[in-house]
């Protein structure tokens, strides 16, 4: 998943950078999608322009964390897909920051897809967003860990029992 997403991101950015005119966007599907080429030195929504080296270091650290800390524990197919999307997205934008102008760890990310009333983005950004949604579903709504274990949410009574250091009892029942 990670390799496929990264390859798709690199190819689409190469095509966009080589064929799109930044001053003449291509309008598709009656305006539902515009191909508008920009080079983004910041993060999402062009926030943090001028901090490109910081974003590059953070992206490299995030990628290493997934590879070193999460992949060895991976035992669930849903998490495999989610982490694959995450690695594809992070690596795709990191490749731009490393290899594109104006230079090493200062490169600007190629963005070229725009929906109405939305920021301009790329395939790597779609991969990161897909991963985020999947991770929320798996971790919060389905209660599944990277290792595939299902864990139970603790209710208020369970938390109070832990805080008191005692086992729960039913009303009228004494502890022995």
C-alpha cells in the first residue's frame, strides 16, 4: 500500500509539474475539480511557510516512528492499510521536500488538485487524510490496536474503582 501510494503520488506530481500552467488551471467536471498547480513551502493549507526544514524533519521522524515502532507490532489488516496510506502520504511529501527546488530539505511540495471552496492538495495529502480517518475508526470506534487486540473502554465505575484501588461491588454487597 505504501509503495503504491508513493508511486502514484510521485507520478501525478511529475505530470502536474510538467504539464500544468500555474496561471491557467484546467477545469473538470463542470468545476467540481480544478487542476491548479502551486508549490507549497508550508504544511496543510499553506500554513507555516518558511518552516519547510522543520516539516521535513518531522515527516522523516514520523515515517521512522511508523517503521520502527508500529510495523513490528502490526497484526491487523485494517491497520496495515491505514499505516500504508500514512507512510505513502508522509513519504510523498517528504520526497518533494528533499528533492525539489529550492533545495535539500527546503523543497516545495507540488499541489495541484482543488475542489470548490477547498485548499489545493495532492495524492499524498489524500493518503494522509485517508489514514487519519481509518486510524480514528480503528482505534476509537472499533477499539482495535495495531496488534489486532480488541480492548474494552472503561466506564466511569471502572475508573472510580481503579482510583480507589478496590474491586467493584454491587449495592448491598460487602468486600471481604
